[in-house]
């Protein structure tokens, strides 16, 4: 079953709660999406609301992947907010619900982001990953290349510092 994608859905109160729940589920399953497990909705909500503000008020864009009526995958095209960088963006909060993993949905939403990028004015996509989880290999299989590391930049626990890995992928502008 393929995902149905929606770019820039209306961020209704119900959808916001569904996305907070998704964020909590992904984090508590070990996903590297801004928190370290265990987390509660009350802990995620302030960051989620700030993220939603960047979408609702612009300039960020939300891409959701639905299985039926439920959003099970998401990512955000985060604008650089700098006039010399309008031609690329950073993908943040890339996540797939733990119950839906193993079906290729992560690759599917990343391919959709790549397909949409030229129509949004982006020639390249950037993302960062938490080192030590093997995420670099997933993104390398999708055509991203490592362009740098910030050693020990992420402190996930006392004595457990992880590299922040910077990855980059040019997109095919001919499909625009």
C-alpha cells in the first residue's frame, strides 16, 4: 500500500494533536526527532507548536503521508530564512510511525519531497541526522551524501555525546 501525500494541510486542532502523538510515538520508539525517550505529549507540544507556527505563518511547508485517514509519515521543508539561500532547504522532523515502519514509507516520503522540491523552488535538500543510529546509511541509499560532521554536537545523555551528521542531495530540476 502506497501513501497518499498532502502538502500544506490545514493545521486543525485535531491534526496538531495527531502530529504531536506521532512525534511522541516515534521518539519513544527510538526515533531521533529532537528528543530522547521517554517523552510525553506535554513535553513535545511546545516544540511542536513552535514548529506548527513556522508552517501556519510561513515560510515552512509540511508534507504528510497518509495510510487511510491517519497521518503516519511527515517531514517539514524548513526555509533557511536567509536571502542568499532560497535555492535549497533543510528537511526536518522526518518521521514514520513505528507501527508503519518496514514498508518503505520512509523512502517513499523522501522521494516525494525530492519530487516536490523543484516546484517549491529548491535545487537541493539538506538534512542532519543523529550519529550512532545508522541513519546515514538510509539517506545515502536515497542519494544523499555526507558533507560534514559536528563532533559531539548532540548531548543525548550525560556522557553520551553524538555527532550531528550533515547530509546533502541535489534534486533533478528537469522534472519541474
